[in-house]
């Protein structure tokens, strides 16, 4: 007496593979449809697929438990993704604010540098004009202005 299943037929019909399995004792003959072309799978894999479908049909509690566990896992993953999304959004806002502040500081520094350059140029011009107009008063009270940068004498 054989207690093992054997594949008695496998046929592809419209993207579905119909698989028939047989067991001599207790006499059992089962035919189920499997999605897709399953002809490339081994007989043992086909037998397991058919028996899994049979178990789901007769006792779905195990499959329901697996699906519930999978659903809970998916919910946890979605919560983590949502948390990461919120964290990323906060980081992005912080980064944007920091960039704005840095840009503002650079702009202010640039304006200060330009102002300092302008005041430095003004000081140089003032210094040069003071040197040009600097004159020495003689004992007669007349002013001699040198043109060659030398100090005028009496």
C-alpha cells in the first residue's frame, strides 16, 4: 500500500496549469488549478502546491493566521516609513532654514565688506588730498604749496 502522492496529469490551459495528483491508500484523487505555467516545476513541488490549496480550502485558520501576521508586519513597516518621512521632512525644513540663514549672513558680510572697501577708499582719498593740500606757512605768512611732494623751505 502506497501512502505517497504521484502526479497523474499536468496541463496548461489559458495561463493556468491544471494538476492532478493521486494516492492509492486511502484512495484520493485531487485536481486543482495553479496560476501560470507550472510545467517547469518538479512533481514534488506540484504535489505540495496542490496539497497547500487543499489545506487552505479545508482549514483556512493557518492561512488566516499567516495573512494576519503578514498584515501586521506591513502595518509596522508603513508606520516606520511614515515616521521616516516625517523625520526627513523635519530635516529638510531645518536644512532649508539653515541655508536661508547662511545665505542671509553671507549677503550681510558681503555688504559689510563693500562698505569697508568704500570707507577705506574714502580714507585713502582723504589722506591723499590732505597730503596734497598740506602746506607750510612761511614767516611772511604766505603759503607755499609744493607740487613735487617735497617740503617747501624759506
